[in-house]
């Protein structure tokens, strides 16, 4: 299965399909950090939100690179479950690379402020919360991108609709006072948490929520794959 993961990542890179989401992410982050410096926790919280649709789109592109016939051959070679798991893992690896770039980017462009005094712990705390917020986004974005992939929905138009509804819904339903926040991953709640006091129970609760939401969406993706054949 590791060979299949490497093959899909290699195809994603060799075909140049990785360039579009990377550029979109860099342009978005450049716009975000171009407004001035911010504390790391606050900046990274917003960064995780804006990266969510980019990572979902990146996942869809990666899964759509492989021709349908080649995907069916992979199912025969390694089995249906391993083939589908390999696609999700390859997308997760690509998402983690993008997250690493997003965590490094603001330091390169001066988008975050340093410590005020030697005893200021805002930098390590901000880095820890920022890493958590970005890692929380990864499974949700991979799940949404997989659900929007060609193998899941069939047509390109349906895939775009799934991405748009998922991206917009995550923001709208994640606003304070939302009537159904559980329908969206907790990316907005995580951003609010990084900007304030982050209690351990809150972090654990939001992490569990994100994993449960991602698991439900991956379940939908696997069901759609079985329906598509």
C-alpha cells in the first residue's frame, strides 16, 4: 500500500496539479498576513480557517489525478479497502506538507510579532495552539475533498458543489450562535479558541468533534465509492 501512496503523490507532483492549490494557499496567506503583524495564536487560528477549503480542494485534485482504469487496477492489486485508504493517506501527507508551509510562511514575511519581554510565553503557546488548529483542519479537509472527488460524486460539477457547500457551510455554521454547529467541522470554534483562553478540555472536545465529523464524512465517501462501483 505504501507503493500506491507514493505513486499517487508522485502523480500529483509530476502532472503539476500540486501547483494550483499551493499558489492559492500562498496568495491567501500573503493577503492574510499583509495587513500587519499579529500574535502567533491569533494569526494561526485564522490561517487554519482559510486553509480549510484550500486543503479540501487539494485533496480532490490529488484523488482526481489517477485515471479511473488505473484506480480499478489498484483495487484488484491491493484490494478495495487498501486502495481507498491509500488515497486518503496520500491526501493527508500532501495536506501536512501544506500545513508545514503555512506554519513557516508568516515568519518569512514578518506576519507575526515576537515576544515582548524575555518572560513572554506567547510564542511557544501560540505555536502549540497554531499547530493544533492546523492539524485539526487536516482530517476534516481531507474528508470533504474525498467526498467531492470524481470517484465519489462522478461529475466535476457535483464535486465543485460539494466543495463550495462544505467550505461555506463550515464558516457559516461555525459562527457564534449557529443553530446547527454540529453540521460543520469546528474550524471556527478552534480559531476562537486560539484567540482566547484555551482550556485543555476545550481543546480535547474540539479535537473529538473534528474527528467525529471527519469520520462521518469519510463514511459518506466510502458509501458513495461503493455505490459508484
